[in-house]
């Protein structure tokens, strides 16, 4: 794995910036590049991202919200939109995805990971890694 994408999804919750910082610093330590998709799954579909490195995430844990923005993206439930997102990740050179959010964000991540578009990435030799970092204001994470 050479490059990961990080996105925050759903409503803002405490600890989102801390989770972004931890993901970026861990990736950097492992020699992996990180990008932050702007405004959650919407930014993933559009290919709107910023490069994230240790300097970009310095001094963010005390800030509220999320430095890369968040949104709900109901259109991501459409298989054609998920296929576009998988292709966008390929275009962006992103091998894995870290999703930071609550229960809805994780259900969407699971749907994406089990979609035909994601399996197609795997058949072309691309990584199939996704990871979730729970951050929920309402405590809505279910198993």
C-alpha cells in the first residue's frame, strides 16, 4: 500500500480531527502517503482531496469539527455512484480508505467494500483495504 484516503462522514463529532491526525501520522511512519477527501463521500466521488502529512495535521486536535469537512451523501447508496468512487480512487492512486464517522458511515463503507466496483479493483490487483474509526456524537455505533 502506497497511498490512503481518509474521509469523515455524517455529522461532526468530538475526536474527528484527532482520528485524522492519528491516521496520517501512522501512515507517515509506515511510509504511506495520505490524502483527505473533502466533505466525506461526496469528495471521494468528485476526487476532491488535499494532501495530508505530519505538518498538515499539526495543531488540529484541539480544533472542533473536522479539517477536511464532512457531509452526508445519500447518492452513495446508488451502485453507479459507488462504481464512480472506486474508479476515482484508482485515478487518485489511493489504495485504501479510512472512514471516520458513525453507524451510517460504516454501513455505507461496508456497502462500498462489498460492491462489485470494489471487487473489480481487487481483480485488477488493487488493494481492498478499508478501515473504520468510530466517532459518533450520539453513540450510534452498532455491531
